[in-house]
């Protein structure tokens, strides 16, 4: 199963960056690949969220429901798809203060199978997933550094 990892450096306080990331409801306002978000369950730091993402390259919307567990002590979010268009999707976000900056690390383990697509298209999809994670990191960076 493909795994994508990214890292983004952000010049802002850790609490601000983490707070922006944890504000799931606001993603459609500043993350361009997120079409809509609906929190369907909230129990403390555990959320169940319906997402609709946009894949502009293919003019496609991808839908999934995921469980997110936020840990304010370690500044992490662990998540996994409950149902949706991916065959498997799970990962972690981690935020850490390093030398006056925040390092935002993302790890995503996913599987997206379409029986009629071959290895070349799977590489294209992998590239799109990589770009999506980079876009998320950049969007959070820009929002945090604007304040």
C-alpha cells in the first residue's frame, strides 16, 4: 500500500498552527482541495467527519468519512477512513516546535483501487496524493503566518 510523507516548516507559534489544523470545520475556507466538511460526531477530541475532496486534474470529487483523534498533549492527530471512496486511508499529523519554528509532518497510508487502471495511472494518483498533502501543509502554513 502506498505511503506518502511530507514535512512543512511554519514560522508561527505551535499553539496557533495546531489550533488552525484542529479547526476542521474551516478547511473549505482555506484548503483548496477540500470542497466540504461536515462534522457528524464530536466527543471531546474525537471527531467523525464527512469530507468531500476535489481532484481538479480529473474534475472529480472524492468522498469519505473519517474518524479523527486529536491529542493536545502531543500535538498529533490520528485518523482513518470509516467508509468512502478509498479502499484504505489512514494517517497521522504531527506538529512540533523546533528552533523557533513549527514542523508539520503528515503521513498517509492509502489504497485506491480501480480495476481498470494500470500502474501508470496508479503513479499519477500517487503524485496527486503527494501534491494534496503538500497543498494542505502550505495552506496551514499560509494561514498561520498571516496572523
